[in-house]
C-alpha cells in the first residue's frame, strides 16, 4: 500500500494482502516455530543476511511482518520490528546503541516502568541514564557527556499528559550527533508522528492504544531512516564489521533500515523477546479501528477534563486539551486532533482521598494499564510509581494526590456519572 494513502486506509490495508494459498482476506495467524528452506543455498543466504525471508519465529514471522509494515507506514518510518512488549522494544533499541559504560539522557516525565527500567535494570548492562526536564530543552543539552549515545522522550508524557516540544529537543540531539528516541504510545501516529518533527527512532507499547482492547501484549521499534550511523565511531554495532555475519557492516549494507535490522538480527535473535503470532494478529485487528477509537477517546477525555476542573473536590486538572493548560500550545502544534485519553488530576483530600476515589468507581476499572476501550483508573503513588521515592514521584507527575484516568469510548455521560458518584464518597 502506498504511504500517500489516507491514515484510515493504511490502518486497514498497509502490509496486508489476501493469503496467496487460501485467499483468506484477514491476515492469517502463522502459528509455527520455523519455516522450510528451498535448498541449502537458500538457507545459507537467509542466515548470512543476503536474502530476506523466514527462518524461525523468534526472529520473524509472516503475521508479525504485516504488523511491522503497517506500523511503519502509519508512523512514516522506513522499517519496523515488533517484539513482545514496549519494555522489550526499549531494551533492543538501547542494546543496538549502547556499550558498557555508556550513557543516555531521558525525560524525567516518563511511565514509571520506564523510569525503573532505565534507572535500575539497565545498570546491570552498565548503561546509565541522566534525567532532564522535558519542559526545558536546555536541560538535555547540559546532561550530554562524552559517553552519551541517545536522547529519550515521550511525545505525550505518561501519566501527566504533557505534550513535549519534540522539535526543540530534536535540535539538541542533532547538534550533538545523537539519535532522538520518542515513545509515541500515548499519542499513537493518529495524533502525532514524531518522525515529522525530528525523531530518529519511535517506540510503542502496542499493548495500549494501538491494540486498543486490553487483550494482547506487544511492542514495536520504528526506524525513521534519518540517522547517519556511520558519521562517527559511536555506534559500532551498526557501523563496524560484524564477526557473526562474515564482516558485514549493517549500515553500509542496509542503509536507512539498518537500525531495524540491527535490533532484529543482533538483539531479538539473541535476547529473544519475540512477539507471538497470535498477539501480532490481535494487534493488527485493533489497529484497523485506531483512528475511530482515538478520536472518540480524545473527545470523551476533553469533556471529562472540563467537568472535573469545576468539581469542588478537585484541586487541579492537567490535560493539554484545555485552552489554559500550559501544554495547550504544544498540543495544537504536535497533536491538533486531540490531547489523547490519559490525564491526571489532583484531589484536595490527598493520598487518602485518591485511594477512596478509585475504590468507589464502578464503571472504571482499577488496573495498571492505559489505552483500553474501557475507562481505566489508577492512583500512581500507590501502584505504578510506588517503587519511586516521594520526590521522584512528584518529579514524574505522580505525587500522592494524583489520580490518572485513561478515558474510554463508552457514553461520556455514563463516564462522568461514575466519576461524580465516586467523588461524592471521598
């Protein structure tokens, strides 16, 4: 399918063709571990990266391939790699870029699991993060050192919903010859395409809005094809000969899809966080309705935010869709169709009120996820951000009074009624 086609058309058709054997119109679930080679020479060419093709489902699978092509088309990238989860996507990207002792700079306003992964788990690889303020691009510049290999941000920050000035931070990355990695989970390409604003790599938790139904785990890496991996010696996995592939240089051989290839044949191959064909199928099905769902999510979320800001028990509402929100100008620039479905608000009663509120909801589901068709709620300080110290919680926008909503696509009057009855109990 052509990238010039409309978003809605690409969401349904990109990467997919009727099955050549059976004529099946829906992409089949290729539930197999491995694939038969034509002959010895064919097998050798596949293993040596002289030909593209299927070897083993840990590395690639035809159902997965359709998902990858579709997401790449929606994001405007050159190639993509689907993996088991959003965390797996982040792991494989940094595995391709980092060596022991290296650093990267990340926004401090991130999903709590990413803060934990970057600040703790990555230390086992001797990879180190420096934190910066997404509202202050200069703070990223100050944090860059000799061993810095990348900058990482979220397009719309989780949990607070702040819309980040991608172009300003991209300019910092470009001045220092660093790739900019953007987690676009909260926005999806329907609302924002980071590649159009200077991103070099885009990652998603497909588990969230892309799949959209809370039934399948998955992640994806999108190679935007914009970074010159051979411009310096910083990225040897892409710019130096690979011993395991008879001296092949990935960037020299694969050009603007080299990062996606590296994540597949060096990361996914050996670290192994493969996506199942069934999950790839479920996520593909969800993506077909992405534009319809995201617009309804945004419309409902704006109505809910407008209602909450006038409620006597609510101290504040942080939603970029509100005209007086400090992130509203960035929303109009980067996400003009809407500010997404996830935002936070503060209860005047603090921590205890937050706990009582989430326990009093009936329509909302209290769980650690976002991006479902159903409305979801969580009190981050007692759950997703509990592992952080209090000052880290506040810095991440998840202080003790904060409640995070992921507004679903139900009737908005029913959503507001449920919020009101729960607020009455606090």
